[in-house]
C-alpha cells in the first residue's frame, strides 16, 4: 500500500524534526564523546547550542562551524571549567546574553579515575566530585529560576549505570553518579509544577575516549590484559554484548527534551543494554 503524505502531514513531520526550534541548549562536556553527539542531536532538532569542554581550540571552532552549517542554528563554544563553580554558573549567564535564556541544560561533563580505595589519590576524589556532581548543582542553580519563571525547561543529567549500581575501584565516580541521581530527584520535585522536568540518563558502557582511557588502569587493577578487560570487565556487564552508541544516548536525551516527555520527571533512565536488569 502506498503511503499518502498530505501537505499537513509533511508540515507536521517537518515540525517534529525541528521541534526544538528557537530553544537554547547548553551541553557541558560536549567537545567529545556522548556530549558531542547530544549537542548534534539537539542542533538537528533546531536548538541553538552552547558547546563546552576541553580540546584543541581550532578543532572545536571547526565543530561549531560544522554543526551550525549543517543544521542552520547558532552554535557557540564556552571554555568554562566545570570544576570551578563560578565558571560553571557563569556559562549559563553567558549563554543567556549571547543566545537567550537557557531552555535545555544537559549536564554531561565527566571524568574518571580507577584505583582501589587505599590507593585512590584524594585530589582525584575532589576533582571527580567537583566535575561530575558539584557542577550539576552550580549550573542547575543558575538556570532553574529562569526556566520556572518562563514555564518550560528541560534538565538532563548524564549519570551512569554506576549511579544505580557499583563496581570496584571507582569509589569517587560511583559516589558522584549516585549523588547526581539524588540531585535529579530533588530538582524534579522542586520544579514539578512549573513545566520544567529534570531527569537522569544512565548509560552503560559506551565506547568513548573516557572508556578507552580506563583500559590500562582497569587491566592493572584487575590483573588482566587490556583485551580481557574489554570482554571480562566492560562487556560482561552488558547482556547485549556490545557497547551502547553515543547516538543511542543522544536519542534518549532528545526524547526527554520533547513535548511528549512532559510528564517524565525525576527518573533515572538506564540505557545500558540490560546491565541493571541483572
Ligand atoms: P569523554 O571523555 O569523551 O567526554 C567528556 C567531556 O567532558 C569532554 O568534552 C571533556 O572535555 C569534558 N570535560 C572534562 N572535564 C571537564 C571540565 N572540568 N570542565 C568542562 N568540561 C570537561 O567522555 P564520555 O564517555 O563522552 O562521557 C560523557 C558523560 O557520560 C560523563 O559524565 C560520563 O561519566 C558519562 N558516562 C559515560 C559512559 C561511557 O561508557 N562512556 C558510561 C556512563 C556514563
């Protein structure tokens, strides 16, 4: 049977493809990996985007130009360091001045360190807590009031399966990600009547520079070869037997930002190939 597409149907399809037209999105840690895929997915739906994170300045400017040209939206870069509270909060204000009030805040920046507790450097503990957890508080604190006042907003916190369950040798990361899920619930409750939702996405293992960078340390901590780490530590957890993709995480974030997800708030949504179903 042929599908007949009416002009009204086409308009509706175009509208839903660009359903975030005119929205301003800030994605922390979006120069790489999952954050970059989220930024691109939001831009593809019409949102103006502020990229953030570290990396080669020229390459980042190239990414901004590519996203902007491909999706016909404004894309800016802010080099705020999420370990510095004033910089994290300041980014929300700079986004407002450049593009307008922030409608969508994706807290994605994250770092990792793998070591047994006895050997875990205290400065790594502090760094992981500040980037992975405290920055979420500081950006949320800066953005939430305006979202509530305008009656619409989406805050998506990229937690982890490690926000729901633990693994050895990741004390700071697991503590921070459990904390992110707690903060997500509080934010959701405080915003519930205002049209603002707040949710956490909990990826399982996704092959990105963050995971690739853990292989050597995991091999040392577990006494395994690097190849064994991929099979026996990473993919052992995921019944699907494969890494999740950055696009799968980004698609979930787009759903949470959609009008249809207006009643989804305060959840910690696993995108983990079945890991936490164990
Ligand atoms: P990644 O290393 O590819 O990207 C991390 C991003 O954060 C980069 O853009 C980096 O520049 C930025 N960043 C790091 N420190 C920063 C700081 N102080 N200030 C600003 N930006 C900073 O990592 P990824 O795998 O894409 O991880 C993204 C998020 O997803 C993290 O929160 C991570 O914990 C979470 N996550 C990843 C996985 C996975 O398997 N990759 C699984 C679960 C959760």
